[in-house]
C-alpha cells in the first residue's frame, strides 16, 4: 500500500492552526536570539535515517515473539513499509538490508520500487551470527575469528558476496557486526581470535570497491557472555586502522556497558576522522532494543551535541551512515519507528540550538555554570514545532503517529497481507 499526498494533507488540516501558532511563537523567539531558523529547518529536513529491514516485523526475544499482524513477508513489502514511514515522516529515506535475509530476486524491480518511494539503499549488513541452511561450515564457535581456516574463509566470502549484492543496489558501505567471542574463560585465546579477525577483515577490505566503506561495529557482550572479539570502540578503531582509510568504526548506542560516556567516544572518533556509522536505540540495562529517546533523552542530546560539533568542525570525518537499530515485542513496529525518528530529530534539533560560540567562551573562562546553562537552555527548548514545519515543507505529516492511526494503516496492511505473515529475520 501507498499513502497519497492528499490523505496526509487532510490529516494536516486538523492541526494546521495549532501548528502555525506554535511555530510562529518559537520561530520569533529563536530569530530574536539570533538563530537562522531557515537554516535549522533545512538541516532537519536533510537529516535522513535508514530503517533496518529487520525492524519492520515484530521483534522477538528468546522467550517468545508476538506478532502485530500484517507484517511484511518479503523484501518488496519491507521496502513498502519504509515507504509508508517515509511518506509520513520524510525522515526515513533509506533502508539497510541484511543478507541473507533480504537477497533480491529481481534487482531492477526492487530498485524501481525503492526509487518510486524515494528510498535509497544504505549500508548492507552481513550475517555470520547464524548458520545458513545447508552451509558447509558452522559459526557456532565464531566466524571471522574462528580457529578453523575453512570457517573463516566461508565467512570472508559471505561478506564479499554481500558487497556484490549491495553494489547491484547502489549501496556504498558494508557493516560488519560480529557475534564472535566466548562464553567461558579459557574457551578462546584472545590474541589468536583478534589476529584471525584482523586478517579476515583485511581480506574483505581488499575486495571493497573504491567508493565503498567498511563499518566495523563493536559490542561488549551478547550473544557471547564472557568476551566478544570486537568488544569496544578501541578494538574497532584498531581494526579499522589496520584495514585502511576506508574502514571506520560504527557506534551502536546499545553496545556499551552501563554509564559509558558515549558522547566522548563519538567526539574522539570524529576528531580522528574514523566515525563511519551510527545505530540509534535506547536501553536501560544493555542492548535492550528500546525506542530511541524513551529512556535517556538527555544522554541522546549530549551525544548529538558532539555529533553536531563534529559535523561542523571535523572535515576529516566523512558523512555518517545513520540507522535505527531497535526491534522488540510490544509495539506496532511502524509506530515504534515513527517514535524513534521523532526522538532522533528532536535531539538533533536541540543540539543545533547549542550556542557553540558562547560555549567556547564559557569553556575558556572555566565558567562551569554557564557551560551547563548553555547546554540545558538548548535542551529545554521545545523544538517540536520546528520538526512539524520541516515535515510540512516536504509534504509530510504534522503528526506522523496520529496520521498513521487515523489512516488505519495497520488495519489495511492486515487486510492486504493477512494475520499470519512473518518477516524474515530473527
Ligand atoms: C545485534 O546487537 C545487532 O543489533 C547489531 O547491532 C547489528 O547492527 C544488528 O544486530 C544487525 O546485525
Ligand atoms: Mn547495531
């Protein structure tokens, strides 16, 4: 299904007066303070976040999976779902595929569909954390780090295959997330596992097309619970440096031990020109896969503050691949993604309001109180009218979540696809 522009306009009609009042008030206040509201609106509109193909079905836990019905059961339907979210939010203009879950059958038809919905193909993700049916070798004890050369070779050629699939779609980066590690002390030789991983990554990197990047994700635990081979940003950065210029670290918000200073990690990586990608989610305890901004919105703002600083001051760092990486059990996945996109835009817009010049002076004068005031003034600003205006300017919905509900999208999807469809993925 597709949402018509007129349907969105009808939904907007009910809210336009309230929006105009709120926007005029905020825009006047910001202009009086010297902000260039048009530039801020443009930056908000330009900020596009990829939707991972695996977040469109109901996520599962190891205890169970509860469907929301009408789930996409093939790649075409996944792209259609992203198209729905994008037409409402105008923020989700890309999809990130996971291979082998999303191998296209007809490349030109898939490209045409994505094109018609204004969806680009973002990073492609390899999967060496599950065994493919009838695969010769098993990843039970690791993939790129495995003690067996035959297993490592299979994992390397899988990644090379993923690159080839991505090339046919117009992707420009490969994301490698490894589940490799150990569950018990003594199970692995740390040094051998790291050396094997470095060698394997270098082999993949050697076949990376000239205009591609390799993004190396890290994670401290899960599914391995004693050690992971690429446990932290330092290890990822070390591997990226070993591979070469076009290899970067990818930060996933959920992949840190509690209380890690993620904003500082982001800042350091950007200074070194090595932050390539970013996965959004939120968590209370670990990699909880919760809706962005639902638990720690201030932490998200502080991270965005460093991202914005880096975007403006670190030309050595490339444009980042932004992606939501969250998927769970209790919400309609499309509503969940809409909420995440809103939280991302909100944190970004607030970070754009940080008075960088004043902050620099306050930092130089060691005026700690003023520094905090500057950050918190930006954080306390209700920027939602700016997000609404940015969406309105691009024919999106003033309130995507309300439009989604009043247009009965889920009910229509259930009618079209039935109740018992299951998305490929976890
Ligand atoms: C597992 O933690 C994970 O969520 C990683 O963050 C990857 O990005 C994703 O799966 C897909 O492989
Ligand atoms: Mn991730």
